[in-house]
């Protein structure tokens, strides 16, 4: 019931603010016996880490994770795993202007109205900094998946920056790690570099679309109604700061199709059922089909920009604000490892739920 | 943790299958003292009821709800409210063909693989029939909102049928109840009637986009991260059968905007903060701003169509299937009252959560 | 989070009041493929049913359960199982005196203070009538246990009525079903009959101690801290109306022992570890040892007695009350099948939790 | 659903093992605006700290708590509060003998069977060391109670050591802080000192009974069935390591009473209803009456004793074990502050639940 927790059985509670002493994730429900060293988590944090190139915030955080519990001699014990990351580069003086003013497009005003108190030094829990905790938890989920469902492969990538979409004809899995945007389209990566340079220099920002593909998820994972695999994937992505839309398979475009086009026909393959297409995005009736699962989401542009914007102060006076400080022209870039982490947690969680209820036995076909 | 439950404090568990004896909703956490008669729920079920015009399934269900617990002399007592709806027109012989065959685009195959058992007479929990339970629960949520937050107004409507979008210039709240599609655009209603007639006659189907607007939600409802108001609204909509995409405010389009366009500027009005625009859809950092909240989702076309489709049998043999029976050419129509019900449950739930944690006190502005 | 729900994965929500139209249990998380007919539940309800002899309330309820969902052709489908029991003998006129007066020892005054509304015709959710829902849910849990852990055997019995304890030397499992008190001591059964006759005639009542033994529970079920098997068993029993104390193994007496006496020594048997004694009650560190699990609890005497008692009215005036109506001189008798039901639900739940997290694999010994 | 979490809205997840780097509590759902400095938590940890006198374990832990999140300038922000305590005196060499042997009465064998892995250096999560996390969380609960229900007073004390009960005639609240046993009976404190000296010297141990009284809890807190205030208090106490029995009010003794004796008569006082006695322990039908709430529990003697005990090794060979190391002759002593902490968390949680559902309004009497 905690509002800072996700997951049913593999349950992650993130904690910590952008300008507090530390942040982290309390992870309960991990299977015992999973090899898990600090490096297994650090590797994913390094992928998300800001300040790695000119396209992401220049806040320099070591983002070094410490495992405080739940493992013994490099193996999970089945007890809660605590991951802590110290904040080191808070440089809070950058934020002085927002003590009294609410930044438009930020959570400043709603925080204040709800809680009547706000750490004016930064975005608190609504900062993209919170996602480091998610990536740490995702590292644990990945280690557990490697142990109990080793074929599952989870890959995130960017498919649009602002109005610039990738060309699906150029899709190349091997390109994803080759450019700072985690995009599978090498041509797009070049175009985006130029585009983002311009935005960065003008102190502007832009949104993005990220897609995650989950390969080799076994069929039968999920549930028909509220516990739909789509619901939990959608909620996981929507729970990330700045996400405003989520799609499974055809997504919003499903509204545009007819029944003839949308329903994927079924044939029998050597290893079980096959489908003629994948409009469903790997999920039917909330349950995985065994096809690739695709989830997609939109990240809004950060509202921290150099153009002055109208706002008010806590005392209700009209004013303007420019958000200086260190921010991302396209915060969506860093959302890629975050999305992978969320997907890993959801898939692991549903594999555990499934083996609880069904024992992992499948209804036979053929 | 139940996979058939939604809500944190106002908690709804739906139960029942399309071809079982009954279905319903177990609703726990409703405040005591709320006037609630059978008619307060029935009125919303009547709105959803199939067979009311030629555009929805001809299955004829009375959909009469019985309140079995949780009220005394027409007032809620604070204990669980059980709403039961008997299934009366099951006509299961229509479904004989699907005993052995999996219908493409339906949950038949995934149900079978997961559970190893399937009520072949219909869609089970994945049937649109399940949504009657949601509408009943939504009726309770609306009654409770009327009692504790009477200004909140929740209105659903259809904004696209297939590729045919409404013209926002024609938006008229008063039109919504005047046509069988719950659309605010009278011109679209006419066009869609012709279009859907054609689809119905050819045994085809089409998807739709539904939008819900929540007016007069107080500011401060929601939470910054996993308990974001957007997350719970998105999950609520995604949990409905056949939904494949969900958007808050700008939704997927947020990816296309720059920070200058997207962030709504803030000014001071007579009754508190005002915003120059509402790209955020009434939510910042997961917490309501006091503006209109807009959530939008896509419903896929039903896969029950008259065109023969390739599929396999339980024994793995290739075959074809035509789904006869009584189905909706645009199942999205009936999703409108369902979406309103889900929104009502989420808003009530978060108002209760907020008064638990903060006591309902707001940080003052001005 | 529902306050009317118990269980983590096998999750039971009970609903209904003593004088409303019906009551029941919404059971989610049952494994699919479990044979479950109406009779599998009815048999346990019949055991609990009041009015079967002169020692229990003369309220005559058919207590006929109807399964409204979650099974198909006598097999569970893995979806929520709804069990409904209609109230038929409400005879509410018996309760006229309590419209304005609060019965001492009953929940009347606290209900009123909390909710500001109360169904004055009876005890509402605090009535022993609510336990019929628990017994129905327990019937489902037993059916599921039979399917996935068939050796588990759960037996409840009464060990004390008022100050009259059984003689453990007389303990005979076969006696339990041979007397109206479910006691394993035939001599006690005789004594109690005379004792209770006297109490019944004088309009008095008395408390009782009930014990449940769970045999053949596999080792490794439970968790070390808040999810301790003892915690969930204790909570399950304490959640029953009128229970005021709960013990595992030595229970309160553990306080009186020294470490030498209390710790059960371990030896190696043919089929794994054995213990020299069972002071632990089959649980160490919250996890089952494989020994018999024993849980014990005290039921207070019903406060519905014929002796006039001082109380006040809703308007605060001093008065007296005699509770007429149909009540139990020893309500603990009917608690025996209720306790078995609760134990079955907890054990099943923890078996599911264990196979979720560990896959059901055990650390080898020997 | 986390098995390491307690609470509905004020939700505490404890983490960490006896011999890992650190342990702590992740606390979510605390109201915002609560003054909370490190010292507000440290003061309770100091009370629980081992090694303060010759009657508790000589393990010397600083038990210094660090608040890592959830406060700003000494005020809670409404976001998760992370409390971390570093382990400093692990001295794990003391435990070398238990690498291969299972200690009787400890969780060693069940841990191993469940998880297949065990940190053999100590008791892991089953160590009394885990209770430091609970005390930290309790400190937060107390601070929040002080803010929103300042009259609530929670006091724990020991009422029996082994077979030596206090004399209730000697009960003096002011004595509780005057002796190392937190007992209200000065005479008992003297007797116990002698008794425990003997046990300590002989390497033995003994159990204890602890009672907690909650004064000035408002009426109307709790719920009738599974969310009974008694259920949550019982579960909270039973979840503590080594607890084997829990009682509310009359507790197990309620079984021995008649209805005439047990039901507390009601009269009208100057400030609302009064009761002639308090057999109910301040709770009727799961809901607080406004009287003192009393919860009592038994702690078993620690199984770490110097007398050799029969056991087996992981490979199943018969052997003997003496548990050296640093242990408590009466671990119940340290359970007093732990019990207070658990009670504080439960009461706060139910006050939040109540204001969520009812808005905190009470049905009027008089």
C-alpha cells in the first residue's frame, strides 16, 4: 500500500530525494541463491549515470551503490536487499531562486499544496535522480531473471526525439549501444546529435519516445484483469517521472485498426504456437503469448529551460523564472536504462506470481 | 495483492465470468454515511448495458444489480459492499465452435496455456461482460464522491472511432448524452453512424479512443512516484479489457514538444493559482494541480469478426475460425461508462489516501 | 489493504452482516485445476451450522452456499471464487431493545462511535455469523491443499470450557467427532455437557480454549520476521470475533521456561531431521520445522446473557439491558471449524508464497 | 505483500542481518510536517541498546541511527524515511562453531531448509538485532503521534520473569524507568536481579512476559474483522523474534470467565461513556473504546545457553553444541522498548486509516 513501492512479490520501495544525504531501493521478495555482487548492480547504474556526455546533465554523481543487506558471500539469501547510493554532488546553491518561486512544469507547486513543506533545493522525489534507485532494483531483477529464466532478454531504446522518429527500416539491435541515444537507427543518431546540440545551446529541451522489447518471455505470465501484464508494465512506466503516455503493442494506434488487421493469426510451429504478426505486443487478455513483448512510452521535455517563464511565488505574487542549474536537454535519454529496469522488475514479479499460483505448469498444446 | 483488485483504500475486487451464474464487485473501504440505494448503481449499469441500440452486442442482459451487504436503510455502513449481477442471457450454444479452437486476438490461447483450463463458452474474465462489475463499483465511488467531494465531475466521451477523429472545434458537453457514441461532436456522431453500419453489416469491427475529463478535483491529490495519480489512472484504464494505450494530458504527443511549449505557466487567480494552459492534463509530479484532469485511452477492435481467420486447435492442428455469436462492431462505445467508473474509483481512492496522510490540509499560497 | 481481507496470495475478503440479505467470501488466488464442487464447501458449513444441538444458538440458518464464479465443470479456473450464503432466519424483531441501547461487551458502542451508523438488528460484521464466510473460504483452501499438499491434515478441537480443562492423558483423536464440543477427551465431553446445561438454563455463558494441530506441513514454510508463519496464524485466529489471546507451541507458558527446557534437541531420522520434543509448536524463526504445528486461542464468553446489565443509550442516559434472542452459552464450540478454516487458508497461502520465492526447493540435510 | 513489512498506511519495512554491514527501516506513509530529528529516534534506540548492564548481551553496538531521507530541516516531508544503523561489533569469530551445526531452538535449520543458504555468522533476520530497526521506526511513529494525537501515551513493562510474576498491588508507573527490567514492581526488580545473576552465571536463560498499556487512545480506532485493532496489535507483537503468545485485555484468561464477569458495564461520565471495568482491554469488536488498551506477550528463553545440546550437522551427523558468544540470559528485557515501538506504529497506522475512511468524525453519544 506504500505509495513508494511497486511489485506484488518482487517488491521494490524506493526512497531518497535529489538533495538529501542518499537514496536507494529496498528490495524484498528476491529468490534466494541468486549470484549478486555489487558489480551486477553498478553496471546498470553506470549506464544511466548523468554527465557521461554533453547530452545529459552535468551533475556529476559517482552513483556508487552499496549493498547493505540480503546477500551473503555474493549470493542472495532471500531477505530484503538494501541498495544505497550516496548523493555527492548536490551543489544546492544552484537552486537558490526556487525557494520562493514555483517552477512551471515541475512538481514544486503541487508538492507545496499537498505537503505544506518542500525541499526547495531540488525536485525531491520528483527529480530524475530518483530513477537511480529504480536502476539499482532493476539490476537485482536482472540477476534473478538470469538465474530462473535465463532466456529472457530486455532491451530498451529510443525511437523518437521530439518530432524526429527513427526509420524502422534501419532498425539494428547492434547499433543501440553504439550511440549516446540508445537508438537502433544509426542515421537517426547522427541527426539527433545535431538537433540536440542546437537545443542544448539555446537552453531548450525536447521530449522523447522510448521502447522496450522483452524477448523470450515464457507464455502464460500475467493475469486477465487488474493484474494484466500490460497493466503492470504500463503502471511501471507511467510511474517514472515525466512519462505522460504508455503503449503496449499497437498502443494508441490500435484504435485505428479493424478486427481483420489487428488480430494476429495463429499457426503451429516446431516449438509450439506461432503468430503471423504481433499487433498484440506479446500479450493477449493480460497474459504473455511467448512473442516479443513491446512497451512504449513518451517522456515530456524537462521544464528546466533558460527561457524566462511566468510563475508565482508562495505568497501569490506574479514573477518570472529561469531555471539555471544542470539539466538535460532530452531527459528521455536517461530513461532508457530506467525503462529496462522497470520491465525487468515487472517480468520477474509476474514469473514469481505465476509459479505461486500455477506451479509454472502450462496447458499443453499439440 | 489480489490480481483482481484495484485501489489502495477504496478497494474493488471484481469477480465472475461471462458465462457463469453471476458476476459482481466486492467493494471495501467506502466511507460510512453515504446515501446509496440500488438505483444509484443501476443508473450507471443501464448506461453501459448492451443491446440498447444496433451498434452494440445483441446479448440481452437485464444487468440488474443487487446490493447484498454494506448498507443499512439506504446508507453505507463502512463495511464491504457486495454488488451482484446475475447472468441471464448466456446462450452458450453460440460458442460451440471454440471448444477446441483458439480465437485469434482473444485470450483463449493464453488462458489455456496459463491455467490449463478454460470455460470455452465465452471470454471468461476477459469478456467485456466483466466491465459491468466495474460500472457497479464506479456507481458506489460516485455516490461517495458526491458525499465528500461534491464538486468533482467525471465525464467520459469518445474522441475517435477508427481513423475518424472528432473535430475539437465542435466539442459540446451537452452533445455527449445525445448520441449512441457518447461523442461531444454532433457531426462525428452522424458520420460514425454510417461508418459503423457498414462495419456491422460486413461483420467487421473497429477500435476507438475514449477520453475522460475530471473537473474540480482538488489540488494536492496523488503522490510523487509509484503512487502518482497518473500511474493509478493509467493502470485503471489499462486494466480494462482491450485497452492498449493510455495517455495523460498531452500523452504520447508530449514527446514531440519542447520545454517552452509543454510547461504550463502559472498565474494568480481570485481563488488561487491558475495556469495559462493544460498540457500537463491536471497533474504535476503525480499530484493534481486543480485543473481539469484528462486521461485518454485506445480500445482495440474486437477480434470477434465474420471473416475466417487462421488458427490452431488444442491438439495443435491448423484450422480456420469465424466468430459468430453476438458481438460489438465497436466495443469502445461501451467503454465510456466503464472509463468513468474507473476514474471515479481512482479519484475517491486518492482523496481518501490524501486525508489519511495529510489530514486534507493544503500548503497555503498567497 | 482492505480491512476485510486476509492472506497474501490466497486472498479472502469476507462480506455481509448478520441481518443483511446475504454474506459470503470472495476468494482470489486459488490455484487452477482444483476439483471443487458445492459439496466440498457445504460439508464444512454444515459442521459449523448453528442450531444442531441444544448447546448452540437456536437461530436456524440453512447456510447453503452458492458458488457464483471461479469454477468450470467442477474445477477451479484460477479466477476469483465467489461464495454466497443467503440469510434466511433473521427474525430481527428479537433485537428491538438494542436500537437505542448499547449492549455491554458487544461492538455496539464502538461501531456507533466509529461509523455513526449501525444496523441495530444485530451484530453486523462483529456477529459470529460472519464466520460462515470464513468456513466457506476454508473449504476452498482445504480443497486446494488436498490438490497440492495432500498430506497436510488440519484438526481443531476444544481443550477447555471455562475453568474445565481436558486431561491430556485422555487425548484421543477419534473422540473429536464423537461429541458436540469437538473435544478429544470423552470424559471432559460428559462433564461439559452437564456444566453447559446449567449455564444455558441460567442464561449465562462461558469462554473456551480451542487448539488446532496441523500435521505433515512441509518444512520451510513461512518467513523470518513480519511474514512469520506464527504471525499469520496468530493474526488469523485473533481476527475471529471474540478471540482475546493466541498461542503457538508453548505459548504464554514459554515465558516460564529456561533455555534448557524450551529448545527442542535435534536428531537425524530416517526421513530427515527429528526433534526430541516440540515446545516450538512446529515453527522456528517463523518457518515450519516439519513437526506438528499447534496454535491455540481463547474465546471470551458471549456477552448476550439474561442477567440485567448496566448500560447507556445513544442519548447518554443510564439504563439496563437483558439480551434476549438466540445465543450460544459457549460460542467457542462453533469456533472449532472456524479455526480449522483459518489455519487451512494460512497454510495454503504460505505454501504458495514459498513456491513463488524459492520454487519449493529445500536446502538438503544429510 | 512484502514479508518484511508491517502496517497499512504507516508502512515499515525492516532490512538487514545481524552480521551484515548495516540494518534499518524504510518507513513510508508518515504524515508531513512532523518535527523529527535524529535524536528523536536515537533516544529510543539507546533505551534498547545491548550491553548497558550485566543483564543483557555484551555485544557492544553504538546503534547510531542515520536518517537518510524523508526530512528537510528537521521536519518530515511526507516521503519515505530511511533509517540506517551500521553494525560495528560483529565479532563473527565467536560463531565459528555454527557453520555446520544447527543450534537447537534457533532458526538455523529452518533457514537452511527454506533458503538453501544461511549466513552462519549469526541469526540473520531472526536475530534480536533486527529489533533495532523496529525501535527506529517506532521512534518515528511516536513523533507522528505526538504531532497528531499528542495525548496518546504508550508504556511497556515486564510483568514476569520466568515463573516470577510481579505483584499487581505494587504497580507503580514511576518505578518502570528505575530498574534494568522495566518493571513497575520495585520488589520484583530486586528479586529478579538475584535470580538473573544466577542464571547468567550458570549460562542458562529464561523467558518473560511483557505488557504494553496504551493510554488515551481515542475511541473508534480499528475495524470489526480482519483489520481489528487487536489483530494488528497481536500480529505486531507476534512478529517479534521469540514471541510465542499474545493477549489482549483478559487474554487467555477470557476463556475462564462467564459473560456476567467479562462484559464491562457502561455508564455515562462527564466526558462521554465510561466502563465499570476493563476486561476487554480497551477494544470491543476490534475497535477502541477509549479505555486503556493492554496487550501482553510471552518471550521464550533464548536458546543460546552453555549446556551442551544434541543436534545435527548439515550433513546429517549427530553432534552436540554449546552456544558461546554474547547472549542475553533474559532476552525479554530488551523486548520492552521493541513492544512499545510496535504498539506506536500500530496505533498511528489505525489513526490514519480511520481518518481516511471516516474523516475522523465520531458518532455522538449524549
